[in-house]
């Protein structure tokens, strides 16, 4: 199935636009997640995206992707009153990206709470700004460049290859960050 339509929705109209689409037949909630756009030059924030499918259309499925930009610190209306299955996705998005969902209700009365990460975990690991502490405290095996860390008896210059510029892998903090 191919997404036929992508619709950008203003933050304040998020839940009402989803309800309108449900009334138009898009009654299957597929998934919800976020994309970190905090480094966008205009309107930085997190893009929350939901994929809805109309399974009742004769001759094939129709689908739509709704997207809204949530500024840092703002809350987005929860879709749990419309789709009970959105609860898991909203909990995951809250935990991994830090998006707050106003009116979240999964039927337990416990509110939005951690889902996947261990107790006491701090931070939002799917944000671009999140530093991976394990990469700061120990060498990352994927960070080795040719001629780097593979010294032989003559210091790695056996083949006479020129040294290459060191590439910083995503999520690896700069050398000045972390324990000394």
C-alpha cells in the first residue's frame, strides 16, 4: 500500500482533523510517531505523524499521512479518545521524543508513563540532541577509520596510505564531552 496523500495540519486542529478523516472512512489507525526537526531553520520542533487507512473503499485501500509540528515544550491533543490503539504509540513517542499528549487516556487511569526504557532512565534517546553516554565512555568499534587504531609493527604506515579525516558517527559526542 502506498501513501497517497500527506496532509500538514496546524497543531490546534490535530484531533479534529483526525476525527474528520475517521468520519470519511479512515477508520484504521496504523501507526503514530515523531520526527526530530529541532534543527529546522524555521519553526523548529518535532513533527508528529499519524498514518490512517480507509479499508472500506471498494477496489483498494486508501491511506493518508497527517503531520503536525509540535514546538518544544508544547502539548499535542491525544488521539486516544478516537483510537484506543493510539495509547501505545503515544506512550512510546512521549518516552523517546518527549512529546506531551494532552488528554491521554489508556483506560488505566495511570496517565502517560514509561513504556520501553528501564526505570530511572533520563533523556529522550531518539532526539538528535541526545548524547549516547556509552559512546563517550568506551571506544565505539564502528568509529575506526582505515589506518586508525590498526597499528602494526611500523605504526600503521605499512601501506603508505595517507591518513584520512576522522568522521564523527551520529550520536557520538565530541572528544571534550564525557568522563576525563
